[in-house]
């Protein structure tokens, strides 16, 4: 399979918006998309528990793709960002700065991580 070019968060937001407007007809409302996001997170949790945890796969679950499940979550999160006017690039940069400032030494001092 040919490797796809990397895209920025803003490009992803633009791609999803264009897809919704041309193929998807319109966005589901914010509450519906929030429920869909929870469903998608549940699907990822199920796959993680079977891949890395103690649960075994059902026959119908054996060919699930971890990356695809994560992309489903990203898709719906991007939909919600577009609907609510959140620029994910800016929000992520701000969040990284917050975490870096807040946790500068916290994790290094955590005995559980040593």
C-alpha cells in the first residue's frame, strides 16, 4: 500500500469539512457526534483489551485494525472541533505548553515511574 502524505491538524479539519459538505450532506448535531465519539472510544477500548489485556478475541473481531479505530476517533473529534469552532492546531499547541509548564518536574519526581 502506498504511503499517504502527512497532513497537519488544520488540513485534517479542512478535509473532513469538505467531505461532510460533499459526501456526508451535513454534520450530525453536536450531541449525536459526542455519542458517536463515545462509541468509537469503546471500540478502541475493546480492541486494546483483547490485544494487550487478558480478554480473547471473538471470531468476528480478529481482523480489527488499531490504527483504523484510532482514526475513527480522530474523525469524530475533528467533526466536533469543526462544529464548535475549535482550531485543533492552536488548541493542541496551547495544551502542550500547559502540560510542559505544569508538569516540568512532576513526572520525574513520581516514584511510581522510576
